[in-house]
């Protein structure tokens, strides 16, 4: 990916990326490029659904790194249900 080079034309910007900060995220709804999530809860719902989809589509061996650290066992997920309130509280505090 050429990164900022496409915008600036400066060779030093090759592969440099501008990343969006999370500061103030609770005050910037709606979310996603198409404004499809009105709340942070909907954002988490989206990612939980994405991880469920990936698990359904991927079969061992050679699971994608997003759900497996060794390629044969689903040992990763988005967040555990008991972690959800803490993650939402953290995002709202930023």
C-alpha cells in the first residue's frame, strides 16, 4: 500500500498511514463509512457477527489468523460476553 505517498507525492510517505483516533468516539455517532451503526453497541454487534461468520466459514486445518493462533483450533474471538460492558465503558470514557 503506498499510503500517504498518493496524497503528498513525497517518497518518505511510502507506506505511512494516518490512523483515526478513538478519542471522543462516544460523541461521533453514527459509525462506519456508511453510518450503518447508530450506537457503540451496534458496532460491537457488527464485529461479533463478523467473528461468528468467520468461524462458520473457516474449517480446520489452516484457520485464518483472526480466529486461530495455530491454524487448527479456534481460540480467538472478538470479546467474551462478560467483557462487553467493560469494553463499552472504556470506549465511552475515551
